[in-house]
C-alpha cells in the first residue's frame, strides 16, 4: 500500500486532481491519499501558501500528486521555507525536496488532433538551478538583476538520470540544449558536463542544439527529435512548446524526481480563466498520475488507465472543449471510469 500526498492547488487544480484521484481509485491501484493545502487559496486561509504540514506529509509518504498553484505577482504571499525565500510554491517544493529533474513526455495521443502526428518527445529539464535559483534583486530603482547558476554537480546529476531513464525505456537519441555561444561559462559548463557524462553511454546517439535553433526545428520537424536535456529555464519554455505540438497544455504530464521522493504534476498552470467551471481537461493530471503509478511499480493500473483514456479519446463523445468536444471535466472523468469498470 502506498500513501500519496495530494495537493489540490488553485484554479482548475482541485477539479483535475479530483479526476485523477477518482481514476486511480477506479483502476484498483493500492494507494491511499493524504490531502494537504498549498497555493494562493491556502495562503489566504493560513497566512502562508506553503504550510509546514505539506513537507511533513511528503516526508512521510515520499510521493505527491500536485495540482497547479497560482503565483500572484508582487509580494502578497512570499514563499518562505525555514528562512529561505522562493519565487513560487512549485519552485519552493522542487528546491526544498531536492527534486532535481523534471521529466516531461510530449507525444501524440490517438484521437487528439494536432498539427503533427508522429511526435514522441521526452524532455529532461534540470529542476533546481539556472535563473530559477531565486537570486534576483533590484540593483537600483531602474535596474533589476538575476543570477544564473549552473553547477558541474547539478549538470552531472541530471544527465546521469536522463541516461539511466533512457536506457531503461529503450530510448537511444539525446539532444543537449544550450546557448553556450552566448552564455559561455554557464551553458558551456552544462553542455560540456552533459557530453562528458553521456560518453559513458556509447549506445546513445548524442547531439547538441542551440536553444533558438531547436525551437525553430521543433515547430518544423519535431519527429526528428527523441529525448531533450535542458537547463531549467529553457526546459520550462520548451515543455510548453512541446505540449503545443501534441494537442496543448491539457495533455502534457510531468514528474519531478529527487533522490528520496517524487512529485507528479501537469505541465499546465492553474488556468484561473477557466477554474471552477468544469471545463478543464483532466488528461494531463491523469497522465501525471499514470507516471506516478509507473514510478511505484504499478504498471498494471497505469496500463489500464492509459487504455481507458485512449478509448475515451478515440470515441470523442466525452472529451473536453480543448480536445474538440463539449464534455466537462466530470463527464470526461466518468467516461474513463466507465471504461475502466468494463475493461
Ligand atoms: P496556464 O497553464 O494556467 O494557462 C494557459 C492557458 O492554457 C489558459 O488559457 C488556460 O485556460 C489553458 N489551460 C491550461 N491548462 C488547461 C487544461 N487542463 N484544460 C484546458 N485548458 C487549459 O498558464 P498561465 O495562465 O501562464 O498561469 C496561470 C497561473 O498558474 C499563474 O499564477 C502561474 O504562476 C501558475 N502556474 C503554475 C504552475 C504549477 O503550479 N506547476 C505551472 C505554470 C503556471
């Protein structure tokens, strides 16, 4: 039996996490849930957007399924953990829990329309360094600065993880993404370190791309790419781009993985424009839960959910608006649960 910390989050978060939870339960996975609050709503209720009980729960369960949380602009809800200030709740969780890699697959799903039909990308985003290290300040009233941090150790760790993950699932081609022609020291260190670690895997075809050239190539011929390894900021941006190649943010899942715990969440944000209206696509969160089930070794429940989801996508009758249908989050969830009960 695995216990999972469930963070519903803000905006569409409570709706899509409820959907994922219902589906995991219907698939017969041997899990229990412990719900804790984090995000803007929690900040309003508790005075802090990231209360200590979130860390206490994850310290026990070592597993979390997290809905998106809203990050207000400005200083309304500073995220402070034991004296350390972070730019957002999500970044605080990734950093404090040492979730050093964000794994984000982006592939075509049957029944989901997109401009391309043969995309199968696997993104490894370094998750703890780069411009997201939180070292940003006003130098004077008219000048702001942010410090970009890349370490050899952080770059090695994420590359080793990527290579090991690729080896396990039989992937063979890795593109290391950088801008070392301009960011000579920081991205240069990332690139050189990644190439050195990857040399331990002669079975892989390893190449490199400058981030701007990659963006152009991805939107023209995404099928030529397989696995991408990127520093934090480029990884964040390219994940949304990759989601757009395969049907939008509603279909892109993700996993934040560390040494002793893991947190699963969709690529998309809290989507406050559609929050609470029962129109959000739950697929990205459901697929994040599928990644969680594979992580804990429950391939049977994971496979069952993917089959049920595929069946619902293919018959098109109960899919959300972003997928060309008119169903709500609840209706799409019920249709997947129904397929699970009949499988
Ligand atoms: P967003 O991803 O929330 O929304 C972008 C667009 O995609 C919106 O039009 C939204 O309606 C649509 N969308 C997103 N998910 C969808 C879904 N499942 N089904 C249907 N449509 C969907 O990005 P945005 O607007 O930049 O951010 C909104 C808030 O979310 C901000 O406060 C931001 O800081 C936060 N955010 C949180 C993240 C996290 O917790 N991991 C990640 C990204 C943003």
